[in-house]
């Protein structure tokens, strides 16, 4: 029942996020047809606005977006307008004419999902061992070196790492392709570029969690009973140390899946990040709201999964 209540709470929260995005993007300065206004007549501009229903009031546009807009037909009867959010239709893109937002998202989302999951695995595969090993050897030079490496990975942004990898590993050494999206080799440089920053964050969280776990009472009790250090770290401390990483993994995965627009632009990858940037700059209202909804759903669902994972890793956590 507790899980069902949490799922039901996601519905009004998602509606609130989408509603705010709908109105905020429309009250922002500028419009989707500002560049065309200088070269088109007022009649053409009015026809374009009428096609996309931008000549209606904000309230009417909002009801149409939700799919709750009722219109009077030629026979005088009331009929619900086609499309809308309740029908899974975000409308037509204002930048990519004659293409629906849903089709564009379905085109770019698989690419971003693949890249995001690869970067997620890379971040965990590098960050967790680096943080755990650094905590276990915290008093030696190995622990200090691992901490410095983690900080360096966090401090160097993707728009610096990406071009550096392209120059060295792509152009100079010729190990990997430097752009586009084809076979598995095309995903290596974008995966490292996107996942390196998050590897540093994961390493720092894993290090702090492991250091706190190693200082806990039950670890001292296990050592007093003669349990080997390997068992203390792997079987006892690791389960508690990984909790901060689990907590961070939900928002991290959402960021990786939908916030990779910098990496996608560097490597010319046809993911949704490119569409998000272009839609924001061109005031493509339906595209912006559709991508905000996608991001919100991913973030809320992944956070719910993280909360449930807490209960599996630590039975003391209650879902009530």
C-alpha cells in the first residue's frame, strides 16, 4: 500500500511540473517566430499562429495541451479536440515543421538511453572501486592519490574532456571514431566524457560511506570476533557504504539519460539533448514541455526505485 501511495503521489506532482513548464516557457521573452517576422507578412504570421493554435488565449492553449479542449463543430455540437497529453500527443514541433514532438522524442530517446546507461555503468564501475579502495587505504599514499583523482574527475568538465579525448585518442592515436553514432566503438569516447564527472562524484560518496562504515560499532565487533579484513570490507561494511551511492544513483541516472546535450553536441550524437538545446533557443514550446515531462517522469520514477532499493539494502528503512 505504501508503494501504491507513492505512485499515486507522482501523478499530481508530474502535473504540477508540466503546468509550470507550460506557462513559464510561454511568458519568457522572445517567441518561436521572431526570426521569420522580418521576412514574412502579417497575414503569413497570423496563419502560422493559427495553425499551431498560438492565437488562442493561454488558458485555451493549456486545455488543448492537456487534451481537455472542447470545440464546436460545423453541426453545432461540442467535440473534444484531437490530441493532447491524455492521448500521449504533445503536438507539432514549432522548429521542426510537420514533425510531432512524440516522433522526435522517440527518435532521439533510444540513443540518449544507450549513452546514458553506458555512462552510468562506467561511473559505477570506476567510482565505486576507487572510493572503496581509497577508504580502505586512507592512511597511505594510495588513499590520498585516489582522493586527488576523484576530485580531478569532478573538477574537469565534459566540454574540456571531450575535445581532449577527440584530439588524443581519436585524431592522434586513431583508437576510436571521433563523432556520429554507429557501432560500439563510436560510444567509447562519449561514454567516458559523460561518465567521468559522475565517476568522481561516486568515488567521493563511496569513500565517505566506507570510512563511516569502517568506524561503526558492528565493524569493530566483527573485527574483535576475528573476522578477516576482506570479509569485514566486502560482506559487512560495503553494504552500508554503498547507501550514499544508491541515493545518488537515481538523480545521476536521470541526468545521464536526459542531460547529455553537451556531449551529444561535441560528438554530433542524435540524442534528445540536441533537441532540448535547439528547442530552448528557438522557443519551441511543445518540444520544451515534452522534454521537461520526460525528464520529470524519469527523475521521479528513478527516485522511487532508489527508495525501494534502500529497503532491500537496509531493512531498517521503512517505506511507510
